[in-house]
């Protein structure tokens, strides 16, 4: 496929893939991974139930969207497809436990599943159609993130930008759009793609808005395309397209990299700690040092986290986190919590992100750019730390695959336990309701019609 395409065909090729992929063409292990990612996402949605910015977006969706067939998971309310996608997208990105694809530095679940669930409930799609469309969203969004490159991520939140295109492609597949219509959906999505990192400096609420907007806007773009609405044919790689305005190292060949043979969905990682993924490699490396040398937190005088430039770009502005959410982007806070508790989970953040012992440890952590780590990123996220102890030792820790990466992945039992734990934290569903929904999600491919996950038929 790649050799036959000219530079002007990239967006069309991606749209053609999105429009024509059949469930039967997807390898079984990729379908199973999509089911894993779906259950993981479901827990993240429920975990965001009490987030103040989530509640604001959900109120907006319900007050302006009106009645409809689509489920807002944390309230059980029904609304229109676009507003349900917006609400569920915001909620699933709040707890910082939704999945991530390393090479694209992109969180697919939080923009793909809100859109495909809403669209599937609106049109009465089968479970197999829902899964195929969701996999389309992953495959397209990941490739767009890889295409936009490292320079894009310095300023733009890829989940908001590539995510808008991912959502559009996924819903285009559910609506059974033609390749030409899918190209228009991608064009309308790309011209609206947005999301800037500046919000981190102010502990602002924009991250949830990015996910909400990407899921909802992509869905709208596909719906418009079904109605004949046209859009730029080269919105990704054109001379005034996304890459031209948002990247200095874009490579259009990544848009069609082994389409249909390389399944990027299966490369997606789960998040173990409830924090920015850039903190996870160093967190796991620190835990390894403490385990191997039987260190207590009070025996650690300082920690240097050896990181890639992307971690410095995103985490560097957060020096004294003022909110729980901002603390999840503080390397020092995350390492303090894992050192003190063995895991930086939702409860640990809520309870201890500003505890005196956490702040004291946080201030003993610094980041340093590491040539090896930076060269491997974003394909590999290596974790390296140097630990100075109070008795004068210098210890080194390293992990090549943080917990949750494809080579160090979660079992289905761990995914289910994580989802139940997140649901309990949010309080939007009781244990029985959560388990019943998870059981249905494991069998989503058998469902003749995608109905509500919570709150009855």
C-alpha cells in the first residue's frame, strides 16, 4: 500500500482504511486487547464522577443537549450523541488512569470510546460494529499522533488534537460512511483540532475540556460528513494543514504505516499510577531501587529522575502543585507518593499530595535530561533514577518497560480489579452495578445492539 501512494494521498488512504475495515479483518488478539482497553476506560469514566471540572462539563452537556438515547455514565442521564460523548470524554480523562500509546504520546480511550459508545447507542449498532469502529479510532489517532511528531507535543496536547481526528474516523466507521465521506469527516475534525499545554502552569481545568471537545467534535464531523458536508482533503499534510501549523518534524509516511498489518491498538499501555505517564518510568525505577536495597523513604536524601525532553516540557512548569490534578504532573510529588506508599493511586493523591512528608520528599527530587532515555522516546519510555541515601551511598535504578506497557502489561484480572477500584472511588456505581457492567463489556462482541451500560434498558 505505502509504495503506491503519492504524498497527496495520505489523508485519503487513512480515510479509506477507516471506512472499509471489517470486524472480520481484525486479528483476534487485537479484538481482545480492545476489550481490555474498553473495560479499563469504563473504570476511568466512573472515577471522574466527582471531579469539579467534570461536573461543570456534564452540567453544560445536560442543560444544552436535551433528551436523547445516549448515556452519561456518571449520572445515568440520557442526552444527545454529541453531548454524551462530551460528558463521558471529560469524565474518563480526570483521574489520569486512562490508557496511553507511547509512540504517539496519545490517550486513545478517552476520545474514542466516548464517541463510539454514544454513536452506537444512537444508531443501535451491534457490539462487533462498535469494537471495529473503536479500533479504527485507535489506529487512526495513533498514527496521526506519530505523524505530528515530538515538536507538536511540546506545545499541543496530542489527545486534544490527534484525538479529534481519531473520534471522527471511529464514528465515520460506525455510520458506515464511504471513503470520500470519511475523508470529509477527517477534514472537518482536523480543522477544529485543539489543545494547548499552557493550562498546566495555572492548575486550570483545560485537560478535561480537551478530551471532551475531541470526542464530541470528532463525532460532529462524522455526522456532518454523512449529510454531505465537505472539508479539506489534505487537512493533515497539506500546505496549510495541521502539520504545517502544529509541527516542525511531521512525517506523513507515519499516517499509513503498515495499515491493516501493524495493529497499534495492541501497542497501547495501561496506566498503573494515577498520574501523568511521564512520571511512571521514574516511579517504577525508584520502587525497584527501594525494593532491591530495602530502603525506607527517610533513608533517601535525594533522587534524580533521568528523563526525556518531553517529560521536562510537560512536567517542568509544575514546581509547587496547588491542586490534586496539578500534583499528578509533578515528578517530585509522584515519586514521594510511591516512596511512601508503594503506589501513587487516587487515594494516595487525594489524601497526601500536600502532606508535609510528601512536600519534603518532593523538594528532594529533580529531573535531568538523559541522552539514552531521550533517544529511545517516544517509542520506548525508559525509567532511570539515581538515589543518594542519607548514609552516603549512590544507587541506580532502571526499568525498560514500566508496569502497564505491552511487554509488562496488566492481566485481565488486574484490569478488572483496577476498573472496580476506580468505580468505587468515583461512587457513581455500586459494586454490583460495576461488576454487571464489566461482565457485559467483556462480552460486547456478542451483543446485537449496544445499549446502556448502567441504568437499565
